[in-house]
C-alpha cells in the first residue's frame, strides 16, 4: 500500500496527504466541540475574520463528513494523477493558477467557504484531462473523459438552478466554485497550447 502511494506523482500525493492530515485534525477538534474549518475556510479580504493563512488553508479544508474527502480524493486519484503525468513540471502551475483563480472568484461571497478548495482543484484537473491528449488506451481514456464530462454537466446544472432561483446557499457556492475550476482548467489548457506553439 505504501509502495503504491509512493508511485502517485509528487504534487498530487502532497495535496492528498495534506488534505487527509487537515481532515483528521478537524475531526479531532470537532469531537472536542471546535470547528477549525471556521478558521481555515476563506473569508472575503475585507471581512474581519480574514487571515492571510486562509489563502492556503482553504485549499485543503473539507467538510466534517467523510464522504466529502473520500469523493475528492477519488477524483484526484482518477484525474489528477493523469493530468500531472501529462503536464509534468507545469502541473504545479495549473494548481497555483487554479488556487489564485479560486481566491479571486470567491471574494463575492460574504461567508466562510470552508470545504470547497480541493473541489476547485478537482474540477480544474478534470477539465484539463478532458481537453488534453494522454497516453492512455482509448478503451480507458474515452470512458474517463465521459465520466469527467458528466461531473461537469451535473455541476453546471446545479449552478444554473441556483442562479436562476437566486439561491445563495452552500450547494450554489459549491457549484459556483466548481465552475471556477472548470474555467481555470480551460484557460490553463489554452495557455499550454499557446506555449507549445511559441
């Protein structure tokens, strides 16, 4: 199991490790009646609860429910590993670009967004994987790209539903952040294409 984990590319492995560690810390504090997500999540820059460390910590914070972190880690294992193998050294640039885009895009919400950082990254790498060429056999690549498209389509429907009904709740915020991830992955794909042409 440890050997298999070490075979995961370094950036993806680091993101997964930090996310799991922060989640376990959150669970321990939660059992003691403290939600550290209230401090790790991202507030607007102008809000009195904003702290500079939230720019990094929100990226790895998760909901207290285990299905959330399991879901995101599964997405990273399926899509992020492949995207990192395609991009190699440029993969870290994709992650940083996505985080910066997420920070800027989430400034519209006057609330603590404490469980959507990894989701933004997840949707970004899914989008990049769908758009980019990879070395996987068609029998594997095509179903994976279809699965990624289904994720994106579902989030887009949730986003439109909340936007249409003017519902600013946690579901809409999550869908909105996922759309930021899709946008980030798309823009970064265009950047890589232009870079290769140059």
